[in-house]
């Protein structure tokens, strides 16, 4: 049966209408894109062909006080291969051979690595030295891409590593001065804009700098590289000899607060550092700045300085030592050796390190005044040294609820008070330099990219004691290491220079008391008339249990002789007791 013509026509009109509508829709979309979306899509397309990159500033160098380079950045290259350029076997062989020869790699393994990626960029090596990378660039190796980078180098190896610190993977400081002064060293980055073609390659001459980088500044430290090396070796040898867990040696100019050497053990070592080893993360701090300890009898010098400055005793005030002293109703304190020394002056208290004599001075001074002097010597606040992580000293004050008279007594001879080695050394500087509490410092100056030097001024934080009291304490400490009557030989007596100082031997506190482990220390200065060096030597948990006088003082004496000779200070020890 033949279908009516009208029916067939209607069925043909439906798809025709749909096709017409589809064409109209496409046409409308084209018009919309061309007219209304033109600017947006053009911008997106242009963005695909434009790159805005960061231009990193040159990182400043770290120098010692004499201008010797401790850390600096050198130009290097990061080497990449564009995998799409090695699709042709001949190109891959030629390119891989050139790169592998220069970088001492296996060419076949290099080709396998690149071919596995397909069409992307493959990183081949980082921190390639400048000349090697430049030679590859000049050779126009097919597929080669070299991006400029920098590498931090330390010409003196591990010397001063715990002060210098190190950089993280993003070239930002993560420890030491590299971290504390990161903003000064790093400078400010710039920006560079360039265009690339549809294959992703930069278009020649189509780039411009939108913002120049501000180069980082060089940092001149107060550290002397030679003295730092000397201090580190002396400390490391002492730790081994006395079977200690660690220790600290600090050399300071007592008048400026300049840290000339700051050695710690254990310490950061670039040669063995593994940041993936959690056990080594503790080495990123500097224990001389961050770790608290009870100083023991070296604190008697501060107690004597406070009592004499307040006028409650003099260097010649007599005191009778019976070997013990009772505090309150149920606490008896004894001397470190359980001995008694009879009638003694305050100078004798320091010479024989008499605990009860220190308590006598603190009690004459009174708790409130004693605490005030501790604060004047910087205890209870941070010292202001540039390395991070410094805590405040910890000790009970009379207005603390838990304070008792026992706290006053034990603080007088360096127990129940915790300080850092830097804080203790800084307090000692105030004792001998005329009474000024100086801010210790590790930074002497900065130098900008144009060579302009800005010296950092010495900062006096306050007056701890009078100049007269300071002179008195220097004389008292000279008599500790060089008794006028020649009654004993002190191991802290240098061979070539007059000196003064005080030892400390303190048990290490544990919850509810003290254990049998100890810290042996000595702090001293030389030459006597015009001190150029203040040196702390501290040994932590020395297993031989030798005292500060026996273990630490000889290290001080040796360092004085060698350091001052290096500094070209004329010997002045014509009248000292001869060494045995």
C-alpha cells in the first residue's frame, strides 16, 4: 500500500528542523565565542604562552671577624632533558653521550630514564658546577635545559658549623645564623617575564625583568676562625679524655660582648649530617645558647660581687666556717668536700670554694637584694644573642609561693638556679669589665652588594656593679689561680699570662634531688690588668668525676696561652707560680 505523500513530508520535516536548529545553535555558539568570549579566551591563550618566574637574589656570605669566608654561595646548574627532543634515536644517543660524559653518568641508563617520561622535562642532576654546565650549554646539546641555581659551600669544613647553621631544600635557613639572619642574607627576590612558542620553548629576546632582586647582605661575625678551630679541638679532646657526654667552650671579649669562639660537643657537622635521621635533629640547635644547667660554684663570684657592691661585706671580711650551716629548722648545707676551713676572708671563700661562705654573703645581702642583683647580671631574661632558642634563666624569687630560705642559700653557690652557658659567661663579663652588662653578640657588621659596611654597635644593657667592685673581684679571682703566699698550685694558672677565674662542680639535678653525675666547669680571664679574653670551659657528665678545678681549669690555662699568643698579646706572667 502506498503511503500518503503528506505523511512522508512530515517525517522528513522533523529531522530537517532538528538539523537547522543544531546549525543555528552552533552558529550562535561561534558568535558568542567570537564576540563575547573573545577577550577572555585570548587572555587564557596568551597566558599559556607567557611565564612569570621568580628571580632569586644572591644569598650573602658569612665571614669571620677577619674576613675569612665561612659560608658562601656559588653558581651551579640544574640539568634537565626535554624528552620530546630525544624521540629520534640518533638524537637520544648523541644527547645522552654528551651529558653522561660531562656528568660521569651511564648514557644508556640516562636514555632509559628520559624515554620513560614521554614528553615532559626530566631532571637529570642538581648543583652541577658552573663550568661543567656552561660547557654543555655552549655545546648546544639537543634537548638540554639548564636552569641557574646556587649551592652553599663551607671552605673550612665543619669548623663553626653549629654557629653558621645550614639551609633547607628551599635555600632558606633552618639552623644557626643561616636561620636567625635569613632575611638579611637572603635579600628579596625579583621577577622576570618571558614568552614561549607553542612548543613551550622560550622566544628569543621576548623577556624582560619586571622587578630586580635585592641582593642579600654579607654577615661579618665576631667569631675568629682560628680561635673557633682551637676551641673545638680542645673541647673534643677533653670530652674524650674525661669521658664526658659533651661540653662547651666559649671565648668572649668581656668589654664588647664579641663571641670569639663558641664550641659545643656534640655539635652539627656538615660532613656527617643526615636530616632524615631524627636523632641528628637535636644538633640543629646550639646548646651553649639553648640548654640550661646549674652552674655550681662559679656562681659564688656573682654572689661575692653583689654582696661587696651592696657594702654588706668586703674582700677582707672574716667569716668562720664550721663546715656546715643550718637553714630553717631541718635543712643543713655542707661544703662540697664535707670539710671545714675555719676563719676565712671573702677572698678565701672563693679560693677554697666554701659553700657556707657564699650562704653567709647572700644572707647578709638579703633575699630581695640578692634577687635584684641576679637580675642586674642578666639572669631572668634572655641575653639577646642572635642565635634562636634561648630560654630565660630559671630560679625562684622571694615573691614566688614555693620560695624558701633554702632557695636563697643554694642559689648563692649555684644550685636551684639554671642558666645557659652564654648567660653565665655574660654575667662573668660584667664582673670583670667594670660592671657593665654587655649584650653578647655574634654579628659584627653587614656588607651590602655595593660593598657598604654597617658596623653593629656594642650594646650595654645596664650597670650590674660599680667599677670599683669589679676591680675588687678581679683581684680576688687572681688570688684564686695565683695565691700570693704560693700555698698551692692551681691548674687554671696559665704559663705565660696573668689570669683570674673560678671553678664550678655541680651535681646534675633530677626530680626530687640530685644524682651522682656532675658538670665540671671553669670560667676565667686574662691578662689580669687588661683582660682580652674571657673563657668558659664546661664538661657535661664527665665519667672520671674530676672537679672543675682538675678537669676544666687546665683547658682554660692552655687556651689562654695559645689564644693570646695567636692574638699577639705580649706575655705578662713574670711573677706567677711555676708549673710543677
